[in-house]
């Protein structure tokens, strides 16, 4: 432990002084009350803990305990976390949520053929888990555990932590350069690996219970196909009755039958069954009969055994369905009519249409629209799209499937939309599974604003493209310039994103493009933001109607201008005379759900926006646009966040803005001095008062109103509202001053002076 010590010369006196100081420091740490007082002082005055760590590392470790509550360990990169907690073991007692992820084959660029994590890493990680189990169990509740592992991972989870597992996902590692599994889990279903998984499932019954179970094994029919233990399924049925999310993607579906035929998953909300084997119809119907609360249903199996499968169930909360299953047309039609609240469908067969000869002989109930609330449809074919258009029920999200060569389903669907302007206007997102590098120019013409005037997001999934299709992205951008309102383009391919053509200077892009996303097989999703190459940031238009610039996967300034919602209000006819009258007024006019929605919008959205932007900010930190520049985060709570006034009518709103302001200070410390994830990024808040805007307009923002500074009556400030230039200059200051950190600056024309916190 390093201690703050007075300077001393060499010699006997110096040694004596050093020993005395060390003894004093140890006496301090032995008195918990003194430590608590110091930590409370630090939290109130926001003292720089990084500087204080030079005085005492132990002090910093204790101050960091609140950041150790959610421990996320990605197993291939576990060594850093293991070292940190080994050096700071006291933090383990504060862990409340533990997530272990071994899904390397689905996330990292090139999973090696050998084990992703070395034996030494596994040994240290298992030691860390033992420490966690011992320290948490002494004075604190054990953390909830979320596992994503391979069954053969040499992970030794202590029994007490196994009891706290609430989510278990079993995955395998694949090599993108091979079609078969790189590491077959086991060719023997009774392998000890499965016994270890079965033990974890059994032990979960002694804790909160297993809520999520996913298993993804090879189902391509290769010789390396994974064989899953029948005993594991039996344990799952016996010890996991509280399952809410069950996803099964395996080859040997017939092994499920004996076990799942006796299941009773009455709390199931999501059920996904995918495989190429066969399954007993009675087993599947039994699972569905018990799951009355289903919201998401996907069934895609190779064949069924036994009686014909009948969809006789009704799920009142069903919202999404995908059914690759042989079902009688009449049964299918009855099923979809019993579920009018479904908004998403990923199977063209589940949108059956009636021909004219049938419809005349059916009752009015049978002729009711199918999926009247449907907004999202994938795997949509032209005949079904025509049916929706004829019934006057256009869709907002369309997914057009890949069809064998020679069938132009994509172009037929686009021409249908082109000839039906009302349906075309509803389309905001389009997903095409055809190879985008081989689509004819006529298809791109149908993606323009003349055909799809409100298209804002385009997904092009080139699963069948050539390995070098990535190098044609620049040409693709130029061909999409006719899509005037296209803001987001999502592309997929097989290889890494090239650095030459796409990221080159002065590339041509669609005129409204803001973001470009690239997903290569087994690679992380990359996000890019369009930046104009104009010297002053202006728009450089092209002859084809596009714009010139470049796309960067980095962010320099994040301004979180979240006005939010007003929330509940309580009005008093006169001053409340007592506690009962005050409480009664608030409880009658305010509800818990209103407060919850308010904080979700005004506080939680600020946090998650900043968290989602951190990778881009970190990239901007590595490559600043000019020397000395650092990325910055600026939030905009209201000035009421810094003051408590007498306006009891807006307590909820003021509390939410105060929370947003304090969140800014906490994130400033967390990002720069806590885990030091993005050191050097200032995080500050500008708290505006009443400014000229839509919000302060008498007509309101929904009617397009906009106030002027002189329209705002400010009796207790300088007599007017603020201007756009005044708030912009404050934001510019907060985003460029690298020495400003964790501060909330009020800019309200003197409102804070007139309405102090004491008032």
C-alpha cells in the first residue's frame, strides 16, 4: 500500500518516521467508520480518486466498489479482469450480476482451431470464481449468473454460483473458412461434458431458477454434428419449470421427444425450435398447449412423426411468428385469424390469401383481414405483397427473400410498390437478401425516391455474393443516389471491410445518408458515420444528386439534447395545510407508471445513448481531427436540475432532470477515473433555462410553433429568453475545453441567482 508520507532524509530518523506513518495508515484502515466518513466526503465533493490513488491504492479500491456490481467477463479476454480482481479482491463482495461469455466463434474475426482460452487462463478464472463465491457468500447475497459457454469449456463453476444461474446458453465455435464445426463438442451423448451441464441445470432449482436456455449445435447434416445428451433434456424439464425463453437449434430433434413430452413450461414467452431432424407432433403440441403466454414463436423442423400437426392453440400475447412447418391450409388460416395482434411475421406461408371463389362461401368472421396490425414482414413474396396491397394494408418493414436464379421476386415486389403509391409511401425499411453486387441497375432505379419516397433504411444481405463484392461498395453508393431520404445502409459480406475504396476521400453517397453499417461473417458489426469533405462542413453536391464525403467509424462530439417528457403534475388550489392533504393531492394525480416512463425517457435514454456511443468516441480519441483535440460528451438537462424551487406541480420532471445531471458527473468519473475505459473524454452538462424554441412556444412543438426571445417573460432573470447563439456558444465551450470535467453549467439568464436552492 502506498501512503501519503512526509519527506524524510536518509537515516535512522527517516526509517522511524516511515514505520510510524505505516502504522498510522494501518490503524486507519482497521476502523470502518473512518473509512466510510472519507468515502462519503469524496463522493460529495467529487475528489479526483485517480490522484488520491497515489496516496492510497486501498482507498481507490474501496471507492470503486460500486462499479463492480455488474461483472461481464468475455472469456477470451478474461485475463485483464482476473488480474484486476485478484489485485482488488475486496471488490468481489460487491458483484451482483456475473456474465461469462465464451461465444468467440460468433464474435471474433478468426477463431483459432485450438481452444480459445489457454489452460492457464482457465485455471486463473476458476480461481477467481472460487474467490467470488467465498467473498460474496460471507456478508452479501451471491450474484445472479448469466452463462454463454461451450459444453466442453473447462469452466468449474462453484456449486453456490451454479445455484444462481438464471440464463444458460450453449454455443459452439465455428471457423468461417470451413463448413463443418471446428471443435465438435462430443460425438457421444453421455460424455462428461453433458453431465457437467446437467449438474448446473439441476443446481439452478435451488436458486432463483433458470429463466433462459439456448442451445445451438450444428444442424447442417455434417459428420461432425453435435449429439446432445438425452439426460440433459430430462434435467431441463425436471429442474427448470420457470423457463421464459427456450431456443433449440440441434440436429437430433427426436431426442427431445421423450423428455419434452412431459414438460410444463407454463411461463414460456419465447420458443424457438430449429432443426433438420424429425420430432413427434404430440410433443410439440404439448409444449404449445402449456405456453399460454407466448410472445415469440418460431418452429422450423425437417419433419414430424405421428398425427398431422394442428395449430389449435391461441396465444393472447403473440407478437411475432415464424413457422417453417407443414400445416394444413385451413388450420393455418384459422390460427392466423385468432391472432390479430401479431405485428411481425417472418414466413410468407403464414399470410394465406383467399381466392374469389372461396370468399363468397365463407362467413363474415372467416373473411376478416389476416394480421390487421402487421407492420413487419420478412420472407415476403410478390403474391402475398399483392394481397396486402389489395386489402389496403401496406407494410412499413419489408424483407424480400433470396430466390433461386431466374426468379425475380425482388424486382416484382419493387414494381408492385412502384405501381401503388400509397403502399410505397408506407415503406420505411427494406431488406433484400439477393446478392447486391449482382443486382441489375433497373432494381436500383426502383429503390429511388420516386418509387419509395419514405425509404430511410436499406439492408442488403449478400450471402451469395462473390468473395470480393466488398470492393464494389463505392459503386453501390453511387447507384443509390436516387434514394433521396435514405439515412441508413446496412451491408453484409464475407471479408473484412476494405480500407481503400469505401473509406477513400470524396466518395459519392446518397444525399441524406448518415450511417453505414458493415457486417462480415464472424466479424463484429462496424458502424460508420458520413462526414462531408467540404472544408467548412458544407454539402458538396454531385451531378447525380448525391453528396461527396467519407464515412468514419468514429465520433468526436456527442451532444445529448434530450428534452424528454413532462411527466405527471399536481396542482393545488391553495397551499396544502397538512401532510395528509399534500399526500392525497399527489397520489390522486400521479401514478407509478408515469414516474417510471418519465425516468426511462429522461434519464435511462441518456445513459444508454452514451454507452452505445463509447466505441465511436474511443475511435475518435485515437484519431483526432487536429492536434490537441479530444472527443467530448455534453448533456443538456434543465437548469431546474440544479435548484429546488416551490413549484410542487413538476416534482417528477425536476427530479428526472436532477438525475440526468448527476448521471453526467458519475459518467465523467466512471469513464476517466473509474475503470478508465475511455480516459481523456470530458463529460459535462449544460443546464439551460428558458430558450427560444418549440417547447416554449404557446402553440407547442407538435403544431410547429417556435417562440422568440422576447416572447418569454422571465421576471426573475434578465427579462427575456435565451437565443440559439447563446446556448450554442455554451455547448461549444463545454465540448472543446479539455480541462473541464464532470461539471454542470447553468445558462439561464440569471434564473439560478434569483431562484436559489434555498428558495
